[in-house]
C-alpha cells in the first residue's frame, strides 16, 4: 500500500458509503475490516482530485467522496453479501476502486448538502436490497437507468449538475463511465495494479 495516501481536505466531505450500514450490503463492511471512514487513494488520484480545489473555492461548493480506494478484502465481502452478477465487479482486479484509481463523488453546497442529481450518489440503494436478494430485479433495474450518463428525464437542474460534475472531473484528469454518473476513473487507470490493504 506504499502508493496509497489518505485523502483529507477541508473542502471534501469523507462519507464512505461502505463504512456505514445504509448501502446495498446493509453492512458497514469498511468498519468490519478495520478500514473505517477513510478515503485512501493512489497518490496520483489524490493529486488529480486536488486540482478541483480552486474551482470548489470559486463556486463556493464542496465535494462529497462516497467511495475511493476499496481494500480487496472488503470487495470480497461485498461479493459474498450480494452474490449477483452486475452489482459489484466480479473480482477485486476488475474494480478500479481496488486499484486506488476510482472515486465516487458528488458536489455539495457550502453546508455539505448534496446538489440535486438524477439519483443518490449510489443508485444501489438499501431499499432495493430485499427485492434483489429475493430475486426480483425489475424495479431495481428500472431505477438503474437513472444512474446512466445519458439518462435525460430528470429535472433540468439535476442534469446540469451531473454535466458540471463531469466537466469538472474530466478537466482534472478523470474519465466518466456510462452507467454510473458518480463514478470516475483516473485517466490511465489501466496501468495501475490492485493494491493490498495491510
Ligand atoms: Zn465507483
């Protein structure tokens, strides 16, 4: 974990969703493995993210980080809790979070209230857990359409916020993915290996 740094900055709110119970797994997996509510990431990812600071200052905004580096052990646990294809990457190798090169983020106002977006930062909301674990994916799959970058039926303000976040992240060295508006990969992520946690 020599390339991992603990990301901390007054304009960033560290709110790791797997360090608390209200996520799709229903468990505080990051607490269980001793990782806690910390946003570690590859030092190159941290350097890119810090480029956002002047824009946050100028716009009087903050950024909420809901996931960053994910220890492979945590990822394995998550796969055990939700053993369905299409939820979490099939192996830690396939999740950029385990490489320290992905962040799940949104912008907030100066008081830390999330700006409106088409869904919560993580559309894999706890309310879907029961249905999904009972094998009923219909409502959940429908909801996931709203997480896509090309979903256009949300309120104009939500779409504008999603577009601004993307502009901001792409201008600071990140790449968007099509199916999760909150997830960003560091450009060049392909060359970074999985990082083990302690
Ligand atoms: Zn993510």
